[in-house]
C-alpha cells in the first residue's frame, strides 16, 4: 500500500477528452493526499500501529508540530477501514465555548461523531437517533455518562469493532470536561470485559496527555495520576529515514527525470533535517519550486544537486514559517529551556539525559532536542543553525563591538562569488586581539568561539550558512562547516593545549577535508599562553593546504 508522509499543493491540467490529470507536488500544508502529493511510504508504520489496535491498546500519538501526525492518522483510517469501523474526529472543529460546559461538549462531540459516521452503513438507526438527540440538544440527559451509554450500545451492536481517533487534543487539554471525557474512556476500558467499548482509542497532539493531572474541585488539590494512565507507550518512529526519503524522491524522479543521485540527495536531506518530516518536505518543495528556474539553477536537473540543496537550505533558514515561530516562541517563553539550548550551542556543554528533568522532557516534546548516546543534542542542523542565528542577531548582540566590526568589514570578503576565509580569519584575529586581548582564560573558554560565529554571521548573511559538526562539539573543539555559494568550507575551532594537541587537530582536519573532498581547510586556535604568537600561517600536509590562525 502506498500511503502518506509529507508532500505540496497540486496543479490540475485538463486533457482534451475532458479527463483531469494531476501533477503532484511536495506538500507542507495540512495533511498529505496520495493522489496529489509526493509522500513517503507509511505502510510499515501503519502495520505497527495496527498491531497496537489489534491488541486493544489505547494510546497517544504525541509528536512535535508538523511532524506528520494528521497525515498518519488519515492514512491509518483508510488502512483500517476494511477491518474496523473508524470514528475519526478533530477537536479543532469544536469551539472553545463547547469545552466550558458538559452539556455543550456532549452536543458538539455527538455532532462530530455523526459527521464522522456519515456514509457508514454499519451504524444502527437506533444509535443514529440517540446521537442526533444529543447533538440537537433535545435529549434530557446531555451528560458524558449518557453519551457513553449510547456509544457503548453501538460498540455492542456493531459487526465491526470500533476505533476512536481524536486529533488535535491540545485544543482541549486545559478543560475539565476533557479530563472527564478521559475518565469515561478509562472507566469503560477497565470494565471492557463487562461493558462493550471501543477496541482502541487514539489521541493525537503535541502534548503527552498521560501527563495531565486531574483537578479535584472538591478540595482544590490535584491527583497525581492522570485519567489517561491506561495508555500504552507509542514508540513508533515517525521521522523519515534515508530509505523513506529515497522512496519519495524515486516517485518524483519517475515524473521529472532530473538525473539526480537519489541516494546521495536523500542522505543530504537527512543529514540536515534528521528526518523531521516538515523540514524534509520543505527543502524538497523549495528545490522543486524556487531553486529550479532561478538565475543560478536554470532547470530541475541543476537544482537537484548538492549546490541546489544548499541554496534551498539557505532559503529555508531565512524564511518565516509556523514551525520556526513555535521554536523561537518556546525559547522565549521558557527561560530554563533557553539556558539549556544556549549551553549546548555555545559552551559545548555535555548535558546527560535525565528522564525526570522537566525542561529536557519539554524540549523533547516540542521536538527541539533528541537523545544521542545518553546525551541531549539539538534535534537537527536546521534547528541548530536557526537557533545560532537567533542568539547571534539579538539587539544586544548586534550592539557589540565584534558584530559592528564584522558589519563594517563584510564587503571585502567575497571575490567572484567565493568567500575568502583566510581574510576572514586574518581580520577576526586582529579585531579579537584589539578588543579582548587582555581578557583572562575563563573569558576565552566561554566566549571565544561564540565571538567567531558572531563575526562570521553578518559576513555570510543572506548568501551562506554554517552548521556545527555534532561529533566534534565540546569544550575544547568545534568544527564549523560553512556553506557559501555552493561551496563548503571547514573551519576547526579549538583551545590550544600544546603542540602535540595541535598536531592531532591537524590530523583531524585532514580527515574532514578528505570526507568533504576539499583541498583546503582552516584552523582557529585560542591560545592562553602569555608568550603566544598571534597571527596566521599556511602549511601543506599530504597535498592539503591548512590555514592556521592563532589568537
């Protein structure tokens, strides 16, 4: 079965004989539709979810914004329709006021269930009539208990087992009525051996409903157990793998014949996004609709290349979208989260994963971080670079002497469309020594690398980007990969710990140059010795040129 992922709007063209044909697009708006959009194959995920449903499990699909939740649920509804009777509703369709009173909620919920059941012949007329009375406000018992007696009767009479799916449950998470709804679901689940009920219930949203605490109006206290503590863990990976991306690109290539290397392109997309569905689809959409046909990339063949993808990355990092708005909004709203992200980015601080730490849990729920080898990491290069850009362009930072120096210097570093990184290092060394040469070692350790990125940012702004190589980010070493004009430049930033350590750094830099197929690399060392020799030199090792700067 070919199903959904993240894919685009479509263009319809009329044939002469009147039959309509559809040219697929990549989609980043709402759910994806198989006939309209390029998508990954969700069959394996859907099989795993069905296994949970077959086992009668209730669970929550809680993932970050624009992570393909709605697309997956709609695909799941189609996937289950031959075996189960699926009732799929969306809490976005229920108004805020409907969550304030039980009677109003019961009416709204009944209306949504009736709409979801439209066209499903399996529903007995008695059940339809009962739900209609509740929906129209004509029933004398417009209570959750009355609603669930009707639903239980339906479950008992239906030939197919019922599956209830509720999307966008975040819309109701602060509502006492919603908590009471969960309590009803829990009660029927516990007593399912005596009372007919749903085979499975699936809730979807950003927040994990299992963490809700039921408020007790009687004494003003909170019970620590959630009414949704019956839920099974949902451990299915919804990110896109390289194989997933390859499948989506294969479909696109069949239609467009660009000649791209599908495997390499899929790997590059994954390297920058870590498989975050929206980011993968957005980059594909940008390459297809914005990069292809511009002044540099004349057609799709030239756009679906490494250089074309880097241009799409540059466009993405400079645009406003709801995902980035949410990212920055949460960073501004939660000071501890902001401090944690800042420590990860600028100090190379190692933060061990602690499942009991609320801030880490929050960052994971929002999709900002991931756990890798027991440590907390920023989730992907795109998020990381966007966050670096945010921290490095605040009003306070732009008022600093180093940022002002870079702004004054920036027009002299580009020659024939290429960035002169040697000159960037020369100027940075001079400014850094003039501004901060008399500071102590603690200053350098905390701020040296941050000031290099601060200097670099306005120089490449609008034309290039950078990211930090995750495997080398620590308190002693950071490798910055600069993308500019379709070229990549490797700059190793490190603290000076003697000549032997410097030789190891050179060897590591040479390895990176081999990996990126480059002949020239750069090294910036922060040296704390009183008799250090500040400046820049060029050496050749194994036919590779290394430009080494010391400050």
